[in-house]
C-alpha cells in the first residue's frame, strides 16, 4: 500500500484496500455488521476502495471515490438513504 501511494497509484491503493477488507472479513466475522454492509452496498457504484478503521462502534469507513465522483455525490446518496442517522461524509486527505 505504501509503495502504491508513494508512486501515486491510487487505483492500486484502492484495490489493495479492497483486498485487505476481504481478508479481514474472512479472518474475523466481527469485522463488519449489517449497518456497515448496508452503507457499503448503497455506495458501491461510487467507490473504488474501502476500509474500516476503529473498533467497538466508534470507527469509520474510509473510501476511495471513483474518478469523477465527488464527495457531494456520496453525501447525497448516503443522506437520501440514511437521512439524519449520522451516516455522513467528512473531509480528509492523504498525506504522503
């Protein structure tokens, strides 16, 4: 993952995030739950990569958006489905 980021290869980084997610779910069924699965399902056509951080209900989902998809589009999709449940989009940036 580090090499992909250092090379500026966001597509490879996103794919590695997905592989990590799949392996984590295989190793520990507690990696995900119905709510997380629903969030990811709702936005799967907007994202290239996904990863979850944190534990015990205090975590967050990190995603790599597909090219030409904006955070506003992701926000609108999530808000349209989850309304005022607290599921939302927050700004962040990768620093390498």
